[in-house]
C-alpha cells in the first residue's frame, strides 16, 4: 500500500516547466497565463486520479471523489500551485500534487473512502501580485474583505479583471462555501521553508501549529540638521534611535524568547536619506512570532519598553502602527495522533515542529480541524529559485499524508 513516487516526480518536473525561469526557478503569478496553464495541466492529473473537477468563482481548482457515505463531513487535502515572481519548484506544488497522488494511489490500491474527499489547489496563496494573499481559501472560508476584487496589481489590473482573463467570472456570493461541521479534517503537506528538519537530519516533520505574527510599523521622528555643524549633544537623530531599538530587540528575542520565538526588522525607510543630513524620520517594520502566545505577549511588552527608553534617550517622537495581529493556530491533537501512529509504522521517527510561515491551512483552521506535514528542504531556502527538496523526502512526506488520509477517509 504505497504511493507512486515516479509519477509524482514526473508531475513535479512537468509542472516546473510552466513559467520556468533560469534552470530551477518558476514564476507563476496568481491568475496569470502561466497560472492558467498550470491549472489546466493539474486539472487533467486530477481527472486521471478519478476526481471530478471544477474551477470555482475564486479561481480555486477543486477535485472531488464521492465517498460511500456522502452525508459524513468530508476530508480536504490541498495546497497551492501559484508562485512568487522569483520562486522555487516545490513551494505549494509538493503538497498540491502530493494530494492528487494520494487520491490516485487510493484508487489504484482499491481503497474506497467512506467520506467524500476533495483536493484543492487554492488560488493566489502567495499574494505578491495584489499584495494580499490566501485569496482562494479565504473565499471558501468566508474571510474576504471589502473591495477585494478591486485591488490592483502593479500594471493597474484589478483582481476582477485578472480573474476574467484567467477564465473565471468572479463571484464572491457563495462565500463561505463550507460551514463549520462540513469538513472533518484538512491536511496540507508543504516544504518546511526553514532549516529545522535539515538540522535534525529528518526528512519529514509533523507540524504542531502555525505561529501568528504581530506586524508593527514604528515611526521615529527627530530633527534634521547639517551633519557638519550640529554638535553631537544637541542632536535628535532618528536613525540612531532606530538602530538602538533594533539591536536591543534582537538581543531581547535571543535572550528571553522561547525556542520558537523569532523577531525580525526587515524594512526601513530613512528621511531625508542623505549622507550629510542627520536623519529626521525613520520608519521600520517589526515582525514578531511565536506559537506560544504568552511568550509573544511578554516580549511584545518588553519591546514597547525598549522603544520608550530609546526614544527618551535620543529625544524622539514615536508612533507605532499595528498592521497585523494574528493568533497562533494549533493542529488538531487527534490528527497529530494519527500521523504519529502512521509515522511510527513507517519508521520515520519524525519530529514535531511549528510553522513560522503561514499557509492555506491557517485559514482552513477557522472552519475545520487541520494537520500539516513538513518536508525537509535544503538550507531552508524558499521563495527563491535555489529552493530544493530531495524527491526521496517528498515521497516520504506524501507516504505519511497517504496513510493519514486513508485513516481519516475511512473513519
Ligand atoms: Zn507555499
């Protein structure tokens, strides 16, 4: 009772040809021509696997196979096949094609599901084109926002127009498509996009949950002056204040964070940004995450204290804007238990780890119990053409997905 690794490999290779850039990269932006081409190819593979397919009003590709007890809550498997503009071959695709392989193998192995199974390739997970992602899954879960179809890409094309070009008459009215209780479980396999499994020398990991980020924008305001004339003691240098805060924030997370806390300042704007003017205004972002909400809150409070101290020391005004505050979402214990049991039978000895990045599963968690499987990827590199995962590792992950799906579909 196994999946067909060779077929999965062929599918991954063939899909990587669509929107290929360079030797190993892909660019399949949401709702683009390349995305459509990929959807067509993957749709054919779904049909070969015995699934009945459709593309819905959000651009999701959905395959369905009826269970012997269609009234039972269903099992959903899936991930995404759109990519970053300068992306890799495995992000999303390993899980999306892995899910199709699971259903195809079930059919070939004579496994008849009791529950209906759906395999979904969620539309626009990445969010780079319209600067807002996990679009398709939010449509399914009823979590779309006002003006979602009017968002524009860099060329001024709205999502509504892009979807039309993609071949979909966008229709938000069916949202939410699923109600609480419709879905028994959602399973997603994804490459880790981090270095933990590589470090632990394990091909596969069982995910404990997705840590929620806090995103802040901090603006510091001092006073501009000539770099040659204002004495050091009289300065109100916003860049100096920002540097102090950023270094102390890093120190705080390293010293007092848990094993799973991560804190990052990844973007900064300096005004007027001139070599001979003391910086008057600096804006920088903060990304703070942890699966442990209490730990995150504790560090957030300490960060505010640091900001207060630094701005007092450097005589700066400060404004803190909260852009995002999402809570950690935990995988269901009963699904993790099944995974651990099957993992034991396979002899993988897979560790449990949390997910720093979010995935389609984050949104699915609001309408269903969910479980996730991670596959080791080289040096944790992702969102980059250099992204790489060994086929052998992906096969092992999909094997675990298969066994978990069989158990849940027959329960
Ligand atoms: Zn992804």
